[in-house]
């Protein structure tokens, strides 16, 4: 802030010295809040090679903390490869699947878990992405996990929501489904939301243009019965005791019709406009549509699944390791072996301004 101090009786030299002293006393510009993002990815890991199994791989932040992460899969000519998890990890191997609540702090690892159904292809692979976030305001993070023993019957969804603690801000999130031995079970949605009545406490997703969501929802989907199915939601939140009053995390969202033909995939992309700050995370779903205005509904076929949710370029191609300018997020959705009427693809990008 510039001083309007009057110097009526000072000499010119004295005024210059006083002005220099004031500049030293108020170096506000030197302490402006900044946010930086680097995407890290180790490349693809092959598999699964066997039906009804999974592989796990991880991306790691060499600096910064994860604000979110992603996954992309090669599907070959089959339908069996699908996302089983895109989620935080304390060490790149261990999963947060124990008691619900705050399960980790200052996490720097992201898991990409790929699962197979009843058929496999030697082209199957999974690539994880860690979105590594640096900020001189939000310099600590925490992971909140919530889980549900659902869905346990076919053609129903198991929806669960993790909510950030009060006075923190949501940065991103993830989803996981277990066990992989139930080959038709998988998470089909992972998205930002709000723990309020307008969003039916996480059952309606955050809409385009909404700001500062406080929760993350995951949706499990199966076309068979199994009593041990578990769906997990993860919210990546700012740490406690950080003043977030000036922080704005803005949601951008897009929905597209399809895929509806059996054994086909579709990519849907949304971006962070330059005025809304940096891309810090994103989400994806294959759904029955209108997920921001109605409670989440399932897509048209039990075999529908996700094959990707990742930072990308404007054409939906994954960004490379070390990218610092990612501005788009892409959802990669896929049908099973049968047609899937009234099915939609949904994608979210979370954008943080430089006040973070």
C-alpha cells in the first residue's frame, strides 16, 4: 500500500531516504500468494494379465503435495480393463482403506489401480498421474476418507461422500472399489460436490461455475450381487489452521451424451480458463445424465466403466511427465459388451486462483 505522508519541511534528500525506508517496511508485493502445479507420471504399467484381478502403480511428487491425481488406461480390443482406483497413498503402495476420517497428511503419492473383468488383452495398461501442488499459503494438506459397504446387489449404485473439515478448502479427490475379484464391480464416478441440502449431501455433483466445494463423492457400480463390495471416497483438503478466507477454487464441468454403443469409448474434456487460475485436480463419471441437477443415476448398462480421468491437452491427450502448464481435464468412459442407452460422460476441472 502506498503512503500519502506529507513531507512539507523536509529537504529533497531527506524525503528520498524516508521513501526508501517505507519501501523496506512494506514489501507486500514480495509476499504475494502464488500457486504452482507440476504433473508427474512414470508411464504405463502393463496388465492385468488375468481375469478378475488388478494391478497397482503410482505417481510421486518429488516436490510439492498432491492436490489430486489421475489415471489413464489402454484397453486393447477388449472391454475388460477398467479403473478400480484413483486415490492417494502415504508411500505409493499402501492404501487408505481402514477406519474412516482424516487418514493422512501432506501426501505426495497417487495410486492408479487397474482391474479386469472376464476378459483380458495383452494391450491392457494403466498410467497414473500425480498433480503436485505448491503454495505459500496452503502448505499443508490432509486426506479425508469415507466408505460404504455398497453396492451389494446388481444394477444399484453405492454412493459415498467424504467431506473436508470446517475451515478448510477442497483441492481434489479420488475413488476406490474393492474387491477386484468381483470383475463386474468398479467405481464409475469420482467428483466434487457439497455437503449441503442443495446438493443432497453429495448425491448431486458440483455444477459448472460453482466455487469452493467442500466434499468429494465416489460411486461404485456392479451388475451382480456380492456382500463384500466396498466403495471409498477420498477428499484432499487444505491443512488445519490455514486462513482460507481469500481462496477460490472454481469448478468447471461438462457433460456429453454417450457412449451408447457396446464396446466403445468416449473422451470428454473441460478446461480451466486463464482467469480462474491453475488446474489443480479433476473428476470423471459415466452416468445416467444431469448429475449436477438430480441425484446420481447409473448409466444404461451394467458393464459401463471408466478408463480414465486425467490432466490433458485440449484434444484429450494426457500431458507428459513434468508438465507445469496443464489446463484441461479429460474423462475417458467406456461401455461394456452391450448397448447402453441414455448414457452420459461427465468431467470436472478444479481451478485455483493465485490467492491460494
